[in-house]
C-alpha cells in the first residue's frame, strides 16, 4: 500500500497540469463517496461533505459557502459524470497546452468554472421557471467548456481525427457542444447546461479580447518631468516598423495554423512549434 501511495505521489508531482487537475478531481470524488458511505453507515441523511463543496442555486445559501463558486468545479455526482469530464479534460487540455502555457490552462479552468457558476445562480434567481427549484451544481464541465471554446476561438480550423468519421474542425465540435446545451435547457439538467454556456462565454471572450484591454496608471503623468521646449515634429518610422512587424507575425501565425489544419500539429517543424508557443504566451 505504501508503494502505491508513493507511486501516486510521484506521478502527481512529476505530472503535467492536466494530469494534476485529473488527480484532484479523482481524489475528491473518492473522498466524497468514502465520507458519504461512512455517513450512511452512521445513520446520517445526505452527504455533508458533498453539500459543503457543491454550489447552491440559492443566493442566501451561497453567502454562507462562497468557496463553492470554485470547489463545485472539482466535484462530480457519479462515475459516468466524472469519467466523461476527465476524458474531455485530458484531450482538450493537452491540446490547449500545445499552444498556451500551463498557467493559462489553469486560468481558463478556474475562470470558466466561476463564470459558469455565476450564470447558474443568476438564472435561478431571475427566470420564473427556475426560481422555485432547489438545485445544486457540480462538475468540471464549465471549466472544460472554457478551454474548448477558447482554443476554438484561437484556431477554429484546427482538425481532430475521429475513428470512423475522419477529420472534424474544432469549430464544428464546439458548435455541437454549445448547440446541445441550448437545445436541452429544458431537461432535468438545466443548471448544468447554463453553467456550460457560462464557461463557453468566458472562453470566447478571454481569447477574442485578450489584447484589447490595457490598464494605464492615471497618476503616471503627475510625476513626469515636463520638457521646456515644444516640438511639432512627429516621427512615423517607428510606428510603421511596428505595424509591419505585427503584420508579418500575424501572417506567419496564419500560415502555421493553415498548415496545422491541413496536416496536423505533428507536421510542424521545431522552429514553428517554438514560435507558436511563444505567441501563445503573449
């Protein structure tokens, strides 16, 4: 038993971020069911640990458990639920880290979870059909949707190969997932579908507007030494060069993405992979 624990500990410590997220989800899943079964043997009604980490739809309950806005994204209601979520996380997460740094993957997972949770609670407070329902939310799906939609927004024409089907573009896969959530809003998992859409919204916005917002210090000019002379000369050379470099970089990115969509990621040279990785860090 000690050897197994040591091996698992070593695997976690040396694993990628995707593998660590999978370990955490599995660990909490096992712990939840262990505590639940122990509580049942002791005559307890319900699983206190599960309820303590699941996100409630009721805002008054949420105020007493604010951490659930994050922790629900690591909890699952059953074996099939966690199995499919972790399969999606493994494949989509590893593809994401081929183009972005692991820190960005964690950001998408956590922020997608938060956005999904917020939309879930707001919907249950606003829509009349949901206001009288006592619902709770668990699952990593919101964070995974954020990763999928963010990756799709970055390179919509990337193709994944499926057995018996062939190559399918990422935007088609994303459209199917979002479409299924919209179509099935009225089923018995309304809260889950709403959370998926919240995560998807974050994934899209985070990539689409990633370079649009720059925060400037409003007090920066107060301590700047003023020049006693004024000049009307303005150089456009630096600006022109910067624009040209930006256009060249974008053209190179487009060329690499086209190559990926036609021949796959493995067809890239090491220089092209390094270039794409550096751009993903910006």
